[in-house]
């Protein structure tokens, strides 16, 4: 009788865990669509700002797509040259002959002890003439001619900052694209709840006045990277932030090399130490991972025990629970992929979810072993 009770309790626990733990998943917590903070009296005017360092080929490929957006009033596009030594200047001069809304400026070679990227972005804001500025990068392109119109619908009277979705182009590795999607679900959902922690996109609109009144990057100029994270963390206050996750508002980023991808993660490990609310936001992500791995371990341990003790019904229960877990996680993935207009194979998502925690652990170790001076501008 006692053996039967243990069997029943274990089976119930397996099934409950298989049903409940997939719901503890960033892919479940999708950002809200078409949220409005106040009215939009007139169409906002935009200045699109990007910085360029030896980015001639990226500018040649992507910049015309920003300059030819189907939007009225016509946006100005400001490119800040970070002391490029390639043909960046030649490309910009040639494009200016075709696009009168392209403006260029530069940062001096003599700037020291501060992030040249953040300095260049700040110079771009100072050069802007419009109410809203959009930060993006030379290796990015809009997802169609209606990108700016889609983003504009979120720039209402009650909003100061809009965080748009960004993912890598479809030629990038599947895991890279999945991880970007997972992180976007986490960060954009938190932002929609008024709890902005970080932001891994390159598609950020902010009121020029809010940036200037808040002294821009003043508190984090010495850190080489993390410009988008710091902007979201400092300026996306409750009731003043909105998110744009609809496909028309997406930015597509060129696929990274493995080295670029690794470096971005290692720099983020340093950046997150200086973000407000870091521990609280990371605790939610850690809880998701603990429940994910705990469920799989519970199912695997039960199956192994049942097989070793020749308890076939219990082994079947563990196998059914495992199949149910995979099914639910695949269905959740399909819903998230559909929300963002992504085309990854949903059946691969459960495998990639497991990889995320171990990949992050590897980056934490790499960061711990790195020279901390590598993350600070010191010359």
C-alpha cells in the first residue's frame, strides 16, 4: 500500500512539474503590443543617430534604408564618425549627394578616459534638431520602409523612451537568434511593467529633452560598452517607457562573427554590475533556469531509478512527463516566435533553452578571468 502511494505521488509530481515549469519561462512573458501612454497630437519628428568607426561597407549597405524611410516629416540621419581610417568619409560624401537629409559630424582624436562610442552618441544628440532621437548602429537596417512609422505610433505625449525589438539577420546562427529573442522577451516585458533593467537591442527612441535633462551618459562615460543598457536603465522610468515588438518596427542586425558575439557577452557581464535593479531582474531569470533544469533532472532521475529497479509504470510516467514538457515548451516557443515574426524551428527551442544557462556560466568565468581594465576607457 505504501509503495502504491509513493508511486501515485511521484506520478502526480512529475505531471504537475511538467505542466507548471514551462510556464516559468521568458517566452511566456511577451511584451504588450500597441500600448499607448497618452495621446499623439502630431506625428513626431525624428533624428536617427548612428556612430561609425571604419564602417564603410556597413554604411554603403544599410544607411540608404534609413535615409529612404516612407515617413513625413522626413527624418534627419546623423552619422558621427569615430576617427575612421578606411573609406567611411568617402561613402558619406557620396551618399550626401543623393540624400539631403544626411548629416555628418565627428569626434576629435584627442578624447581620452571616456567611451568614444558614448561621446559620439552624445555629439549626435547635440547636433539633432528634432524632438525625438533614435539610436541605432551601422551594422543594422530597418525591417522595411514602414519601420519609422511603426515606431512613431509608440512615441506619444506620455512617453519619453521606446525600446524596439532587434534580432540578427536570418543567416546568423540559430542559437544567436534564439538567445536574442529570449533576452528581448525578458527585457521588453520588464520594461512594459515599468521595471526596466537592461536592453539588448539597437532600436531605441528617446526624447531629446529627456536625454539632455538627464545628462546623457554622464554617470557611465568611463565604461567602454553598455550604451543601450545604460540608456534603458536610466531613462525608461515607469509610465514613461513603451516597447515596440511588432515586426514592422523591428531592426535587423548583421550576423556577428563568433568573436564579436563572445565579446558582446563578456562586456555585458561587466555592464550589468552597474545597472540599477540588477540582482532583482537576474533573480527572475535564474529562477526560470533553476526550474527548467530541476524539472529535467527530476524526470531523468525518476526514469533512471525506475529502469534500474525494473519499475516499468514509473518509467512510463517519467517518459510521459518528459514528452509533455517538450510539447508545452515547443508550443510556448511557437507562440513567441509568431509574436515577433521569427522563423526559428520551435522543436529546437527546448535544446537551446538548456544551453543558455551553461553558455552564460562560461561567459561569467571568462569575465572573472579578464583584465578589468579592458572594460574601462583609460587612455
